[in-house]
C-alpha cells in the first residue's frame, strides 16, 4: 500500500516492514592498527610485515605484525637464561628464536649454547655473550628474507605478568583465599589498621 504525505506533497511508499534502529555506541574497535611510536625503522618493519601478512597464508607473519604494534608493557624483555631454557626443549635444535622485543643478559647463567636469535633489540652484554659462543643475531627484516613464512623458527616472548603491578590485581586483599598484594606502605601497627569504634 502507499500513502500521500500531505505536508510535503510527496509520494512516500509505506512499507509493512520497519527498519532496525541499530545501537552504534559499541561500534569502535579498540585495538591497535599501527604502532604508537613514530620510529621510522619500526614503521618500515610494519610496512614489510603488513605486506607479508597479507600476501602469505602464514599465521606467523600476522602474529609478528600484531606484536610490532604492541606497547612496551606488552613486549617485556626476554632474559638470556629463559631464552636458553626455551630453546633447549626437544625439537628446537638449529631453529631461530624470534622475539619481538628486547633480549637481555642474565648473569645467573654461565654456559650458553650456540643460539640463532632474531629480535627487535639485543642488549650489548647479551649480544657479546651470544656471539662469543658461536651464535648468530639477525634482525626481523633479515628473517623475512630467510624465512618469509616463519620456517624453522620458534616464537618466544618475555613474561608479561612479571611486572610488579600484576601483584596488586585480583580479588581484594583481605578476602578469603586472596593472594593479592595490598597497596600499603608497609605492614605494621600504624599502617591501615581498623582501630575499632571512634
């Protein structure tokens, strides 16, 4: 059926079906689509891995790209000791460890095996120790030439929840079975003690 809009004199079809009033307040997707940093070398790596993620079917490149966007808190440093421990697992001989972050030295470990490492950054002492033991350090753009689909690589990362801030997260301190650390200067008679009725 159809009707005439008297006010405007226009001919408007009246459909029995109504449109949906969609709520648009949740439309914004909160995730990074580019790094916050303006570092030109990081931006070039993003350009390279954006191409590889699009043109190859390898999930490896998509993960690298996503990690290049991340904040520094989500790219925690990886110690040499942890790297050695991860690469000593069975089936990882001769593979390249890939870390989208910083590899740091760990003086608690004395013997370092021969390692192939690809990282955004390697600290001076860690670099010296890896190279001294016959290892090899390459950058992410060199890795893209060697293994564009991530062949013979192991993706590794530092412990994200090692930050002190994570100790304060969880059920409130004082709740039964809570292991959460309270935001108190110290534990004692004078610090945050309920003193009965005032």
